[in-house]
C-alpha cells in the first residue's frame, strides 16, 4: 500500500506523461477528436435515415455528402463575398487616408498634458547638455562611409506561387482529409466503438453505460445549442450590417456565426472586421458608431437571453473551469484545441463523476455545489465566522418561505449531528468553543429576527402552562433544546429552555416544574436509551403530573421508531425529528396530530385547469385508461414499489384512472387493471375528496412531491385516507397536457418509509411526461389550446418536497 504522498507523486507523474502524450500526438489526436465531436452531431441524422429504411452505409454516406455540400456552398458564398469586397477596397483608400490624417492632427494637437511634456523635454535637454560627450575619434569617417542597404525579395513565378500556396494548405487539407475519414468510420462502427469503450471503462455495465449516455447527451446538446446560438447571432448581424450600409454584410454575419465557436476571443475577432470596414468606407463616424451599437446589442441579447435560454445547464461546467480548460487546450493543441475545449472538458467531467479514482475531476470542473448547506454552515462556524453562518441561514429560511422550523429540521439539525459526530473524534477545544459561541450567536439572531406571534397559545391547548425544553447531556443537546423551544413558540405554544445539568436531586429541584405540563428532552447521542429511561424515571418520581416527550434527534434508531418505544422508555411520546417533536407536543397539549393535516390547496386559476381536464375527455373515455396501464406497471417495476397509480384531479375529487399492485393483500388485484370511475368502497377509494389527496398537492405545486415518511410528517400524518390504507411513502410527478395544465399525477405508494433522490424523481417525471405524450399522440386526450398559466411557485425545500 503506497503512502499518500507517494501516491500523489505517482499521480503527478502519470498526469505529466498523459499531457506530454497529448502534445506529442496532436497530429493524429486533433483530427480524431474533431471527428468524434462531428460524429455526435451527425449520428442523429444517420439514425433518422435508418428509420426511413436506408441501410447504415448509405445513410452514413448520404449524411456526409450533405454535410460536405453545405460546407461547400458556404465556402463558395464566403469566397464570392470576399472577392467582391476585395474589388471594392481600393475605392476606400481616400477615406482611410483622410481619417488617418485627421486622427494624426488630433493626436499632435496640444492636450491636457502638453505643459508637463514640455517641462520634461526641458529637463531632459538640460541633463544632456551637462553630460560631457563620449570620446568618438574616427567616428565621423566611419559614419560617412556607412551606406544603406535595402533587401528586395525575388519575384516568384506562377508555378512557384502555386507550390507555395500548396505548401501553406497542405497541413489543413491533410487534417481535413483525416477528419473526413475518421468521421465516416466512426459513424459506420459506432456500435463496435461503444462496446470497446464500455470494456475500457470497466466491467460494471450500469456505471459505464450511464457515463457514456451522459457524455453523449451533454456533448450533443452543447454542440446543437452552440450551433443554434451562432445562427441566431450571425443572421441578425448580417441583416443589421446590411441595413446600416456596411459592405460585405453577409460575409461578416457568416464570419461572426463561425467565430463564436471559438470561446471568448472569437466574438472580438469577428467584430474587428466590420468595425474596421465601417471606419474605412464612411467619411464620418456615424457608421462606426452604428456598427458598434449593433454588435453590443447583439452580444447583450445573446449572452443574457439566448444562451441562458438554450444552454441552461447543458455542460455542467463551472465558469472558472471553462476558462482554465480553454487556456489549457489552446496551449496544448492551438486554435483547434480552443474550439474543442468545452466538449473535451465535459468528457473529463463525466469520467470523474462515474470513476471513483478520478472523482476529483468532478469536484474541480463541475458547476454543482460540492458542499451542501448544512456542511457550509458547519464549516463557517468551525472557522469562527458566525456572521456568514447567519447570512447563509437567513438565505435558507427565505428558501423555506420564511419557515424557521423547516430550517431547524432540515438544515440546523444536520449541523448539530455533524458536530456531535466530530465532538469526541476530531474536534479540538478551540473548534468546540468556536462552534458553541457561533451557534449561540446564530440562535440569538434568529430569535430576534423571527419573534413568536402575538397570540402565543393555540386554541384548544392548555393555557398558562409553559413547555420546558431540556438538553439531555452535552452542550449541543442544550442548543438543540433551544431550537425546539423556538420552533414551539413560533407554532403558538409558550416554550422555554432550562439547563438540565446533572441528575442530582438538588438540580432537579432547581428546575421548578410544578406549573409545567410538558417537558421536551432532547438527545443528539446515537444511543440515548439508558440515559433517557433514567431521566424519565427520575422526573416522574419528582413530578408525576408532567408529561414527557423524548426528542431523540441522533441518527435514526429503528428500535425506537415503534409504537411501544415511548412506553418502554417511560415517556409519553418519542419523536425522531423536529417536525414530529412539534406534532407530539401539540398532541399532548390537546391538539391531536391524528385529527389535523394539511389539506390540498386550490391554486390560482384552477377553473381553467378543470375546464381543460373536462375538455380533454380523459374522465369519460376508456382509451386513456388502457394506455396508462402499461405506464403504471412500468413505474411500479422500475422503482420496486408495491403500488403505482395514475390519478386525475377535477374540481372536487381525485379520480384513480388506473392502478397496478396493492398495498395489502386485500387491497387490490396485483394485475394492472383500469379502474371504473364510479367504483367506491371502504377499501378501494377510487374517488376521494380532493382535500385529502396528495396528488392534489402535486397539482397545486405544479411540481413533483416526495414524502419519505407520512406517519412522521406533521403535514400529512393526520390524513385519514392515508392512515386507513397504511400509506407511509408517496412520490408523485405531475401529468401535463399540451397547454401546460397539470391534470393529475403518476404516483408511487408504499407501506414503509422510503428514500427517493433527485435522480429517481427526474426519472419518475420523465415517465409521467411520456404517458401524457402518449395520450396526445394516440388521440386519447385531445390537445387543448394553451391557456395563460399562473407563475410557477418558487422551489422550496419543505419537508418531503424534492425538485428535479
């Protein structure tokens, strides 16, 4: 096993050898890389020709010939425009000389620094006069004998000129021929090359396939979008220059579109020619100013509107990595390397994402944040920078739509868990001090910025008796108790924090819990069972009337998640998250979590959506139900879920269009079957009130929704329809029609808690989009005219909500 320093040196040597090989083999590698990039653009055309019935060889030859024809026509057009422009250039010599003389006179005219220049000239002349001349005997005779020699190049014959032109074009023509040959063979042997690359990437086909698919998708999308951006820039440039009267307008438009393939410098080089020509052809300065204004306006529109709209996150590269990559590949392979810098760096990014040995490439080159928000806040606290930690926290609270409890539960609590894990393992006393002081400052600031509501007691709760939150053992437990108290206060229950300290009788007397109804004790330790049981026994012995909620916020412990956990520990309730803690405290205060839940809201403009649903015919015909059977079965099989549903949401109800699988043996048949709309029973609720439907939340949000554990989610734990069927997990993706109305959802259900990451949610959304597209293609759902939609709700990281 090599030492880390030795492994690092070996890695540097290997990297140096690879870079040297790329430079030494650029004669072959540059055409090969260009051919691969062109094959990404041309292969979809070859596939389309094959779908029309042509074999692969004729399809490849046809696509290559069409490409060469387009390039040839473009070259002829550019050459003709250049010839016409070269014939007109002698006419502009008088204007150029006149402007240059005018500029020279202006430069020689006295300026604001003329006085300073004269003073410096006087000082210089006085210094030269005071300096004695050097001895120069015989210099006069030698200078007199010096003669000027002018070297004139010999005139070349036409044959020699042709040979010189051939020598200049020999290398580009050779490279072009190599690229053409490579493109043809790459397109012909695409399947074999793919298999060989899969073999090189390793034996794990899943990871290698994902890597190749992502690289191909990113590069194809980037090159296609780059072509669209360049065309959308070159055509307005040509028309604008033609309108304002710049000669060769279409030549400069084509050059501008072509040069934008060169990152960063291409746009400036393309702009230099029309500006210079505008300077030459017009005696005044108006044409130059109009040309500059046109270029500036097009650059602003292209950089701020067209490129963000078309590109999005097509490459996944950070801005700094793009600049460094452009510099590196330009130094390695010249101008061609500059053009190919972005696609080549995308390949390195994808390789780093799927090969653990090269994961550093994903960290260095990618645009995605490498630290999540809890880690960023934790790092700033360790660095002794509570101000930035507070700023990051406030930003997160705004992302949670101002919900401080949501921030505590999803961001602050992971910070405390990381701190607890590092407390005895790697943290130094200085780190602990910075962390404790920073957390105290953070909580003080949040309590000041987000004070409790004026009415601090919820209707139905016991009034006048505060809730006391206690930290179990460590200082971090006490900080977690402060968070719990603040969250409870924001919910309308008066809560305060007291220090628990030791379990001595004298300290318990100091707690003064005679008038307290509920005590919430918080532990962050991974195994708090013994300490929690001892705490409950001592507290009940001293104050029998007090009801105890144990907030065990460490890593989830499966034995503590059962219904008998509270009784085994001697507590009245056990909660594993802050949201559940608030719900359990409210339950002990008289507000039952089993009777409260968040009803599905009705979004703005819902009448138009319902009208589009009724007009689609999905509620009346059987064609859509037959089509959705396969989609439901495929979704359940792909995600290994016991049940998948396709639902529609009308004005008052959720309608189950089709179902596959079952949550319980007597719940539904296992085969995928269309569900009659009128079928209702105590077990099979094929129609349920809209307010009880989680799919109706998807319709209101107009985006996907995931609830990992419904029983421990304060928003949905009291939903009677979900409790009746024992639903613990939900994931739903919206079904949109051609007018972008969300008509329903494709959803997954399970009777046990599940995790669902962003990639899986994107796949579920893709299945939902395919189902909606199949409805339209088969005529099962007519495509309504688009109707203006309300603005999309901002993406928030509320509990259980995951955005693709």
